[in-house]
C-alpha cells in the first residue's frame, strides 16, 4: 500500500473511547447495531440502551441487519459498528447498501487489522486492503477515514443530518473490549424490538 494513503495518515484510536463518543452524540432514540465480539462489548459498556442491538455469533452481518432496520424505519437514524475482519466477510453488503441508498444509515468500521477475538490473526486490511477505498468503489461516495477523535466526532455529527448512507473508517488499537455483553439472544431481541417501538416490553 502506498505510504501516502489516507489510512496510513490517521491516528490509531481506542474503540471504547470512540464508541462512547458516538453514544454521547445520540439524542433521538437512534438505533445502534453492534457487530460481534469486542465491537458490541464496547457498545454494551458505553451505555446500555433499548435501541442497541448486540449481535452474537453472526460475523459480518452488522451492516446487513442495520440496512434492514434503516429501510423498515426510515425516520430513525441507524448506526452500525463493525470490525474490519467482519466486513471483509460481507463486502457485497456495501454494493447493496449503495444501490438501495438509505438516507438514515451510518456505518462505522473499527479497523485494527486483526481478527482480534479469535487470536489476532492479521486481516487483509493490515497490509493490502483499504476499507474506505473499497466502500467508495462500491458506490458509497460519502466514505472517509477519521483522522483523529475530534474528526470522528465531526463525522458523526454530520452523519446525523446526512441525506444518504455514510461510512466512517477508524483505525483502532488492539485493546480488548470493555466487559462482556449479556448473552441472552431472546432478551436482546425483545429489548431491541421494544426500543424500536414494535413490541411491548417484557
């Protein structure tokens, strides 16, 4: 990869810190879909909300699930948090999202270049793949790397008022997630459906 590539000129940040900054920006019961493993561990730890959906064992499906929520509830802002390894398993979702072009969907890719939860094996993003460049080539023209924490917050604020899908790439360190999501799929589903206003609370 060319050393001048934007991905190499971004600060390495912390996933939990970025997730906390994102949650602090939310004001209108926005939905947040957390990908498997550390991504949703940090989402849980950053502030549990009924509008959060915590994925268990479904690697690569945070963006497709978020797309479904965004299409079903077009008046609600939807954020999806995904790791680079998980996204690389489902790159086709980017072209689908670009084609359908939901106005209310923002995708955040936490890129540390490793499959962290399974043993820190390197992903292609560690050396040859630029996630944001792939997104742009897939038709998601409003895609960019966050240069640092301040830039990340700026991009999130802009996404809250965007009129098309947004993808934000963030380079992160290899720190483990904070805590562990309570692994109760039925409870996760029911609380999220209540948070979306389509199911009465248990």
